[in-house]
């Protein structure tokens, strides 16, 4: 006689799973990774590999020896954190060991200390990144010079990001919008190419991993706000198109602000979240000490996500 | 194409028994008729051991308000009036009948002729529905005479016939539409008369083009029956969602469809209504789908109520496949898993669905990643993830404040959850607790 | 420079005085007068907030005690007689001596496993499983084994046994009754601990007719009434096919244990037959030991 399984309804499940979602995010990050390798060469690849492997290793160690739970490294979330962390640092040889510390902070403090995937209030990769930015300010702002594809000369060439240059005085004259769109500018390895990021975001939208609300609200707010400032005084403020193409806005809006765990759940909340991110980014860029503010903006908004979730509820049926 | 506005999912349809014509299942040697086949209190047995009964004879009488008559599905001798374990192992009062021959009550018209005219007044129709023990066959088995007795001060404007059959696998309503369209339309006309509404709308999902075409064709001969094709989306057949899809109206929280002038009936019920009113045949048969991906053959049957699951399985496919993991009465989204295959079927059973061990097992649960998929899938605009946390921590008051009682238990949240959390189970538990809390306060 | 310091000191000092005054006024205005006795009583209580007394927590219990002025109908089971005496002293009233109680699981796990027909695959909650079906054993009255009682226990005194039925650790159990309330099948009962921790009880709550009950479990009480007849102090009654031993009358003679044809009646805490050295008493409760032995012990 058959032993029957019994449970409450429903008795079927969609083929959606956490693992699938995470690996889809990883796939969406591939274009940006390829562009980074193309522009920054071998260090970009090495930093990425080290970052991903150390994130996975730390997660495995913590789950095995501290939390004593079955390992979840196969679900791909550690890989996402590793890749995003790598994308947020300059592709230099120095980073190879620094990024390991970043991974420890990202996974250990940013994620596992709260109980693992799904329980962390802040985006782990950004926690790691901000920790590194504060602890290793020199290394974290030493950018490799971008000089054509597949560079072979990695000597201590230090370039500048458009944002950094602007903070110092003015944009370098030779940077065009087209450069910024394709990624032919200085910066952290994953954030340079808008086109590669948008390609990945399009994939996520198609697979319904993310919705348009956060990226559009984020980029839209940044564009509008910087546009207003630019109209007020074009000499003191960067033009809005350049603003959204440079720095981490694209990467942040498409991949880090949309992190499911740390962003609001209702559509209205997501719009509010994106708006806050955009606003804070521009405020920090223009009036803060750092030339870039995406990481801080997202982390600040992460911190009020539970409040947004409380306030922004889905529309109920017939109310 | 029309559909409801909010949430919903699209599970694999699996309508593999679509083309199996309705067969008649033979009657077994012994029948067990439960007295509790409907929503509400059990009927009171009115036969005793040794009594001779005929097919269609009243054996259980509705003596309380929320109750429905039960009739004998077979002819023979009453063996005993005792209790019997139902499909979920719970003992229910039941009448055991030894089958002898197949002698029907004289009042029942068994000719195949279709009888079109109905001269009864609305009040008489409702009384006859009660007499014949008609209940809603869409799953809830709500006694029909209560539904069609519109309370004072309320007025029905729409009659909506649920032929969406949005549940995966089920095809009994589809077969009824294909094979008994005219009878159904007469049944609908009778219900329309009972309610005094100008128009009846039949909501059919667009994955049944043949049924839409056929019903439209047949409905043309009838006044005020309109076929409404609907986009395929689950839970289209849920009362509130169907009303929203067809009329655009929304039944507010805690209200009934009649509060927005709507009455919803299942397609299978209209056929039962036709037989009851025009042919004097009480509700003694179910139209039932026997289906499953791994079964050698797919069937649709007309089955006497009281036939056991095992009899149905033995007759249709011989025995359950070795790999069977679950037997479900109803569809995969809202059906109930059966544990006792020796249990008799009851009114409203629409399928015997056999699932494989592998497809029936739930996946391992992991942490909620706050993706919000449950919230987007919820057709009532609720927050299942939040209920999960509140129920787990025993915060019943808050669950109530977040309108947990609005949940229609359609299962979209669990279906779409990537972390495999048993959200629907948790919400049901929470609803029970909220109800208990409210009852304790009274 | 001095001037600046002076200004700062004056401003901050003035602010400090202002706020202090404000705080004082507010504190006076919204003062809650509370009987200091409540604090004293609350101090004596165990502070587990188990809710076994029927109040929302230990403080609510203390308030109820002080308000009532005596201890009638109020009892802190986890605290036991020691705590009750202390509260009695504080309130200046006498306290009845209660008999020590313990939670007892009235379901026999011995023969469920082999009759299992189903595998419960849903939410691990007895309260929910009870709404879905009878449970894995097929017995509509028996333990469901999801451990709602284990989760409810604040004293770590009840654990899931190896055969899927919970086992009470009598030493830790405070008889607060949380497990009994959590059980949707009402399988757990509070009974007296008994002299020398010896107790006899019917380890079954199945009210089905004998034959039906036997189908779901070979250790079910079939309501045959043999125990009722053999009991010398008429402590046993059979209602709805189920036998019940009134612990206030039972003298633990164990005649019923021998008589029971399905071994549904359990005795706990009695020494094992004198062949081997006696095992620990807890072990007797944990695994259903052979119960039939002469009553001369």
C-alpha cells in the first residue's frame, strides 16, 4: 500500500527558487565583468576571482564552524556578494589582498552575523565596500588608467574618475558622454560601462527578478535633481546625463538597490526607496566629503527599509 | 480579454483529461452515505436499520438552517446507521446501504428528453432546491437554497456562472459544457428566474476555446445568457475574483457577493439544478475527473455519491501506480490531500487526482529573501510574508489588524515563494487563531 | 575667552535647570500610584511569564494577588508551595497546600509506526496538521508529533521522544499547563505527581469504539471496562469508550494495569521486576516498558 503524502493545499509549486534567482543575478553581472576585464585586464579578473572565492569560503567557514548549519554556498548568494564587492573596488593588484578583508566584512558582518541570507538589513557587498573605503582610502581611490582594450602594462599608473576630477576642479576635457556610456572612463571595475550594466538589468527585468521601480526611480531622481542644479549653475554642477553615467549610479540602481533582501517589497515603497537613493546620492556627491555617494545612499535607505515596508502597503482588494 | 485586476499566478494547466467523454461508473455492492456532505451541520438520518430505500429517497433531513438534505444514491437495504471515516480520517455520521438492484423513485424522470419549460415561481424553485439537497459544486458545498434565498433589502443584479475551471487538471465542468450545454443553459435560466435577474454571465477561461464556442452557440437560443471569455489566470474561479473579472465590481472585505448585487454559481451546479427542477432528480451523482500525469488513462465519470475512492481507482485504472505520492480530491491549488482511500465520495468532489511521489513532495524550506513575490501574487493585496512572521511569533492581534481574514486561501503565495515557505498553511493557522480569539472575546 | 566660557556655562546650566523642572512637573503630573506590595510579590514569583496561572504574566499575577487580598483561586504552579507560602506571608493570608502536579502525555507511541499510512509534508505545527487530517498514525485523537507542546514549554521539560511522541521530564516540569493548552488534541493532562513519584494513568484519549480504535493503534483504550470493575476504590470511569483514572482517588495498586487487554494503562515510577537492578524512573516513562507485572511490588 502506498504511503501517501499529506499537506495542506496548494500541492504544486512554481519552478521559482532562491537559487535560481541568485544565479540569474550572477548571469546578469557577466556583461559588466567582461567589460571590466576588457578595460582593466588581468587584475580585474583576479580581483573578481579572489573576491568570489573568499566570499564563498567565509560563508562556508561561518556556516560550518560558527552557526553549525548546512552549507548554503550553492545558492549563489555568496557569489553575488563576491562579484558585487569586486565590482565596487578598483582593479589594481593591491586589491587582491584588500578585497579578502572586504569579503570577510561583507559576509561575516554584513550577512552572517544577522543570520544569513534574507536576514541582513544592509547590502553585504556595500557593507564590505564602505568598510574598505574607510579603512584603505588610498588604495580604494587609486584607479588604473584606462587605455584601450586589454592593457598589458599595469605599472603604477593612476588615473582619476570623472567624479574625482570634477570634485577637484573640472571634468577632464577629453571625456565624452559616449566614453561614459561604453565605460571608457576610470572608476571601480564594474561600474564603468553603463551599457553592460543596462544589458544585465534588461535580463533581470525579463526574468522578473527585479521590477523597474527602483532603478527608474533612482536614476530618474538623480537625473532630475542634478538637472535642476545644473540649470541653476552649469559651471558648478555636473550635467545630468554625465551624472547618471559616471560613478556607481547605474551599477547601484540596477544591481545593489534592487537587492531583494534589503529593499522594500511594495511597489510604492520601491519608488520611495529609489527616490531616496537618488536624492541622497546627488546630495553626497555635491556637498559631501566623498566624490561618490551611491554606496552611502543605498546603505542609508537600506536602514529605513523596514520603516518603508511598514508604511507602504500593497493596495488591498476592494479598499 | 477580461480578468481580475490584482495578483494571480499561472500554474501549469495540465488539462490532460479534456478529451475523455463522461462515462458512467457502475454501482458497487455497498454504499456509505455521509450525513455531512455540505457546509454546515450534518443532516439527521431518517432511515433505520433494515429499511428498504430506493434511488433518490430522502435518507438524511436538513433540520437546522445551515444544512442540506441527503438522498440515497442506490436502492437496497439500510445495513446500519453509524459513523464512517471520511477521506481525511475523521469520523462522520453515515448511513450504510446494501445495494440491491437499481430501483429509482417513481417521481424521477429518467428519460433522456430535454425538458425546457419551467413553470415554477421563484419561491417554489428555492424550495425545490432545498428538497433536492442541491449544494454548490464548486468546492465549498454551500447549500443552494440558502444562497438563492436573497435576504430582505438586498437585490441581485448579476448571476455569474463560474466555468473558469482555473484549477489545474480538473475537466469535469469542461465536459459538462461540451456534453450538456443545453441542460446547463436551462439550469441557468431557472436560477435567473429564481433570482429575478435580467442577465446571467458565464465566465470561461480562454484555454477552453471549444467550450466557449459551443456555449455561445447554445446560449443564443436562450434569453439573457452571455458567455464571457476570460484570460487564463488563477484564481479566476474564486468568487470575489470572478465577480471582479466579469462585472468590474469588488466585494469589500467581510461582505458577501450579494452585497454588490452578484450571485455566483458553479457550472456543475447548474446541471444539477436542471436535473433537480426539471427531472425531480436529487443530488446523488458527481461528475468527477480521474487524472494524473503518470496514470495509464484519463477519465471523466458520472459517479454515484458514496462510491469509495478505491472503487473509483479500481474501476478506472485498476490500481494506483507504485510511484504514487499523493491523491487529491479537487485541483492541485485548493484540493485536499486524501489519506483514507476507503472513504466514500461526497457531494462536490470534482476529481481524483493522482500525483507522483516526486512532484507531490514539497521542497526544502529556506529563509525568506523578502522578494515580495507572495505579495505580488496575492489576489487580495495582502502580505503573506508578514503573516508568516506574525503567526510564527503568535502575534494574533496584529495578524488580524493586517486583515488576515481577507485571505481566500487560494495558495498563490506558497506557489510563488522561491524559499518554499508554507505560507498558505501558516495563514490558515493564523486565521484559525484569529477566529478563536474573536470567539473568545464575544 | 572667559566670557565665552561663562556664556556656555550659564546657557547650559539654565537649560539643565529648565529641563529638570520640566521633568519634575511631568513626573508629578503623570505619577502612577501603585501598591508597593505588587513589586514585593512579583519579586517572589519565578518570573518565567509562562501564563500557567491564566494571567498575562508574573506581574499580572502579582497584581491580581494584591488586588484580591487573598490567594483563593490563584496559584503559581511553577513556583509551587514554597512561593505560594511566601506570597501568603506577604499578603498576610493562609495558603492551601497544593499537591505537586506534572504533565502527562496520554498517547502510547509503542505501536504507531507500523500502521503509518501517510507522511505529513506540510507546516510543522500540530494545530495546523489537526485541521488537515487525522495525522500520520491514523488515530484521530492521538498525538500528531509536530511538537507544539515542546515549543510551548518555557522550562525545557518536554521533548520529542524517539518514536514521535513527546516525553515529559518530570524533574523539570512545573505543571504550568502550557503544553496541555498548546496541544490541539488535548493529549496532555496535568496529574498529581503521586507518592514517591508513582502514578498510574490511561495512556490514551481515543473515544472511538473499540474495534475502530484498535485499527488505528494496538495500544488504544477500547473502553472494555475491565479496569473499572477491578478497581478497589472506584477511581476508574469509562465514558465514550474511554477509561479515565481519577488521580484524586487512585491508590496506585496497579490492578488495572494488569487487567488492561491492550496495555493502554501505564504505571510510572514503580520499580521494575526484581530480576535486575532497577532502571532510572525516567526511562520507564520514555520508552513504554512492559507494564504487566504482579501488583505485589
